[in-house]
C-alpha cells in the first residue's frame, strides 16, 4: 500500500513539474472549499485539508491567496463535485473525482478518455466498494517505532505505519486526519511529505507490460482533462 502511494505521487510530481496544471487544479479546489464554508482554514476543515495537501505539492502562496480572495469576493462561479468510476485493461479499476461547471462536458470527456484507451465507464458504486477512504500523512526524521510511540502517547490508533524510503507514512481513518497532524505538531513536527485524504485500493493489481502501458496512457488522458481533480486506481505502478 505505502509503496504504491509514493510511486503514484512521484509519477504525478514528475509529470506536472514543468506545467501549471497542478496549480490550476489546486486553485479550483481551494476556491470551492473556501466558497462552501468560511474562507478561514481554522473554521473550515475542508479548506484546511486542501491547504495542507497544497503545501506538500509546493503550491505557490500567490495561487492559494488568489483562490481564497476570489471566494471572499463573492464570485458567482460554481462547480459541481462529481465522481466517475470505470474499468481499464485486465479488469483494472479507476475512480475519477471532478469539479465542473459543465456536467455534460465533463461526463462526455471522461467517458471518451476511458473508451479511447481500452477502458469503459461503470455505474456509480461499481468500483468504489473496492477502495477505502483513507487519511495518509507522511513525515521525515523519525522511525516507524518512534511514530508509533508518539501516536500511542496521544491515544491515537491508526490503520498502519510504514517506513517508505526517507519517510514514515501513517494510514488512518479519514476523521483522524487532523488528529494525527495535531499529534505531530505537538511533537514539533510541522512539515509533511504527504497530507492527503485519498481512496486506496483494498487489493493491488499487477499488469503485464503491454497492459500497464495502455493503462498508464488511459490514466494520463483522464488526468489531462481540465475538470479532473483526482484519479485513484488499483494498479501496482512499477
């Protein structure tokens, strides 16, 4: 589980390194979160989650401030949060989360990205039951045993703690996201390598090389869509 997470994050970071796409997606997500509640992360938990995640992707402060100011300014721009589910090569499973101001366009674009790359859209619930909504928080500078002791002292019981390359990754229930972060912050740890609420597959699927190439092409096509915010899947990326 942990290895899959880091591989996905590294691949996405590499792909987006020379583009502004990731910043545009975060700008939209921050705006929507701020618009739906107070534009203050201390009183708006959804906004706080997005900002913590944006920090781990080094989103410039100017992008964040612009999105929040846009929400404060009473912009009438509105977005629907929609989730699509589908299948790729060899029974691979994909979840696509979107923010859109044109539902028909987004549904058509996502369906086409699946269909043109060997996949197909499924109905709601056809895939998501094989994934777990999970808080993922990573830090550096401590061992898994030290993190376990720290969380035990704070009386926090999490799903798993894994050492992964230079990080220790904590997997927890979604409602423990801020609880775990506060435990770390109380211990003087304020920088996170990962801070996400995500969907993790209950079982990973290994694909043969040709199918994996086709799968990655499909996922890239979906992620390239303007309205797509997140793509989750069950494929073990090598």
